[in-house]
C-alpha cells in the first residue's frame, strides 16, 4: 500500500500514484464498505486524474455520465437548496442571534447523520429520496431509502393541505407537476446501539451510516438498520414549528426530539440536554434552535449557506488540542493490529483522555502522524475519543508500522488499510481476543482479560471448548483465587449451557458474523446443522446478506467444525429459537435497578428479570421500560435522567421495588 500523501501534496502526485489511490478508494468504498475519505476528496482525486490523464483505464471504473455522480447515483436538482447551519459556541453569540426575531424558539439535539429529503406524491407514495449533496444538487437514493424501516413508503392520505403563503413554507416542493405532494427533510443516522453491533473497526456511526446509505445494491443498505428523524416539511402553509412537528407525527414520520423553549431559557435547555445526552441512542454534537414562528423565519430569510432563523449551538469541551506521545499496537481476535494513539492527557467532555484508537493503519497514514504532532482530539457525541485532525505535523519521527506482531513476534503484513499478524494459530493477543469475544457473546460473567490471560498461560483454557472442562479445583491454583470465586465462575459457565443458536453462532467469532447476520441466518435455516450444510449461493441469496458474508460464513464454519463439535458436547442449542424471541411477561423489555434493593440482591433481581424474558441493564436509555427504585439510595442521577426522558414523552415507567415485583407476579 503506497503511503497516502496529506491533501496539500495531491497536486504533485504522479499519475501512477493517483491511479493507485483512486483504485484503492474505489475498493474500500464498494467492496469493503469502509471509505476512509469523504466523497468530496474522492471527487477531487478523480477530477485531477481526468485532467492530467483523460484516457486512464482507472477512469473506466467510475461512472462518467454527467447525470450521475462519481459513484453512479443520479443527480437531482432542487429549487429550494438544502442549507447548512450557522454555528455558535457561546451563550453570548446565541442570545445575539435570538435578538433578531420575535417569539419563542424550537430546540432539538443536532443529529450527527446525513441530511436527506423525501418526496411523497399526492397519493402519499414515497416517490423520491435524495441526499443533500452540495445543496442545490443532490443524489437520488430512493431505492436505498425505501429499505430504511423508520421511513414510511406511504403516508396516510392527508387532507388537502393549504398551500401558498410566503417563504419559507410555500416553496414549490417539486420541480414541476408535483401538486399536492409533500417534501420532508431530516437526518438519516445510525443508532449507537446498532453501531456497537458492528464488529469491524468503523471510525464512527456517521461515516458508517453515510457509507451504508450509498450502497450500489439497495438491499445492502437494509442490513445496516439505519434510522431517520424528520425536522422539516415543505409545501404546506403552516404557522409554527409546532405545527410541523404535529403534522410529521400525524404522517407517521419519527421526529427529532424537540421542545418549545422561551428565549430566556435557551441556556438552561442547553444544559439540560448536555446532561441528557448520554442517554440518547444517537450521536449529537449540539443543539439546533429555530425561530418558532414561520412568519418570523420568512422575515429573516437566509444567506447562500444557511438560514438566518436557525443556529447550531455546539456543545463545548468536546474537543481540544494536545500532542502525540507515542503509538501502541493492539492485536484483535481477527489478527488485525490496530494503532492506538497515546497523547498528553487532555480534558474532553469532563474526562481526561490520553488515548484514542486510530482504527486502521490507512487512517494513521492519512493523518501523516509523527511523535510530537499537535492534534485535535474530539469525544464524538461526548463519548468516543477520536483523533479529528492533525493541526501541525511537527518534526518528530514519523510513525512506522511494526514489522513484527507486538504480541507474538511473528511477521506482520499490510493488506489494504489494515495491518495483520501472520501467525494464524497461536498469537497470544489473537487467542486472548478470541476467548474474550466468546465469553462476552455467550454472556459468561466474571472472565476479564487478566483472568483469561492467566488461564491461557497456564494451559487451562486454550480455546473456547476448554471452558466447559474447567473444574473449580483447577481455578484454585491461580493467584488470588478463593473457593467462593472459583465456584461462582464455574457456575457462570454452567449457566450458559442452553442458549439460542444465533448467540452460539456469533460467539464463534467468524468474521462478518455479528448479531444481526447471525440472527438472520438462524431465522432462515432454523438450525445450526442446516446452516452448516448451506452453500455460499444459498446464503448470498438471503435478503440483506451478500457474497462477502456468505464466503466468510461458509469458510468460517468449515474451519471451526472441530471446535463446534467439541463445544456441542457441553452446550444445548435451543432449537429454532433465536435470541430475540424471549418469552415471559417482560419479553423484549429493558429493566434498570437503582439503589439498594430490599427483597433480593441486585444479581438475583436481574436474574429474575431475565427469567421473565426481559433484559437487565445499567443505563437509562430511551427504550428502557422500567426503572425500579430500591429501598435505599435510589434517587440519584438514574432517576433524574429517567424523569427527563418521561417529560420528553418516553414511555418508561418508574416504579418502587414492591410495585415492580407485584406487577411481575400479576
Ligand atoms: S433543522 C438548515 N434540526 O444539520 C436546516 N437540522 O449541519 C436546518 N441537522 O443540514 C434544519 N440535526 O441536516 C435541524 N435537529 C436538527 C438537526 C438538523 C441535524 C442537520 C441538517 C443540516 C445540518 C447542518
């Protein structure tokens, strides 16, 4: 892989380097679904090659039709551009902005996704969906968007909506002949809970969602489980942002959580959302405020880039600059060696950050990192530390790739943007990664990395099947291991002898087989035995899986045939049942306990919840069903977060312990 020059050097790239670079990004985009540069940067590379070598064969890999974009999507033009938002970073700037208009504001979290517009025809059918693109010109992605469950393909027949009126509510929604239709704008994003189910190292949910949305095969989009929030309706005469929200809800469009806020309360609203942010299942980097009255919006108008009636008030403290001290290399269960950047500690979103994954060596090279480089670090959505950009490269030593695996010393090799350990069988880091993945996926509690390392070193557990041969006496020889703990650990393993086939499948650690694909495969083939007989063709034909996954599944199952047989001597797979289909009064519901419980210990209470088909969780999220308050000390931050969510309309219930157990019995 050729070293990728920083953007400033692109002008001086040779033709061959440019061709290599375009070919590489094409592959990363279309085959690996893991683009590492933006569409705009990619377009720039292609434009440059077209200029200096118009007959380059590489250009045939890229659609050249002027009505389609570089990646083959048809371009559409819109009459009302999709603009970006003006930003502010201080209370003072925010209040200066609000002085310009009368009335209240509508406040909502700014969603970190991709802006899209949806057009519904007069009969309510989704007739077109397009990206924002450069504002006026976007790309048509209708078929891909039709695979997003949140987006209705048909909206209920709406009574003739009053049209006309003044800007901005009367813009002609369709170029020509779209009378009676509606245009909805909003953000497509990936939920954090979905993002976490992807095993591969994607930098962040926004990039993954953007890549998922622009798949050549629309069925591929479906497998990413994207979500949608609407925030704007065009083509109807409405009085307020509140009317828009009500209309969107009536049409069955999920709306971004929004609230009417008095101008003087804007800072307070900001602080409230700042604390609520960790409960959201999406990334947000600030708050969007809009003038509430549409009349006022029309009076303020817009610049070429942004409307004057809206502003994004960014969360502060999420980003900061620091210096790179070193790079560490971490080996994963898939033999990928990932660079982790060590920086001088910097405070971001209230926590000290001293390391951030660089995800892959391609990204590391793209940044052109050196020891001592000054970098901008961000906690995306206030959570995941991320190296955003290099501010000053500096003159320190450039970062080099290790020629030997830092864990086992075997030679390394670079394939595309990833560095691999070539020792397939017994690299220590890889083996520990496999065991760690297994216990996590099987939900066997108590086996942290340190313990797994000790078990591996002593030869007690070399592969996942060895867990089921362990006896508590074996564990007693380990340092700091008492009888109680040993018995408990063995009990935890025994408790996971009967489990749904899809969970078992995922625990095997076959590449590409994360939660969703495993579930789908068992739902289709019913049993593991039947799946093990399936051909690549049969698997690839499944909706939303593809050839890459099919190949990995077939070869992975073949390679792990021995391990599967050994594991199945101790494990019973629950027939055709998949992990999702839990039965019982709490089936599919999440329950969180807070404070000290009177009736039962916390683990016993959590077990009861699981026996009733529910999921015991420790964080307050919007999809939580019950927060159960213990007899003592249950009024802390969990309670206030849950109350805040309730106010916003979440359907979660807050119950004391007695009422909860009563409910369960009833
Ligand atoms: S209101 C300019 N509300 O952020 C139109 N936009 O960076 C303002 N966005 O293009 C629309 N969350 O796609 C609005 N809660 C929210 C939003 C939001 C994200 C997007 C929007 C805009 C981009 C600007």
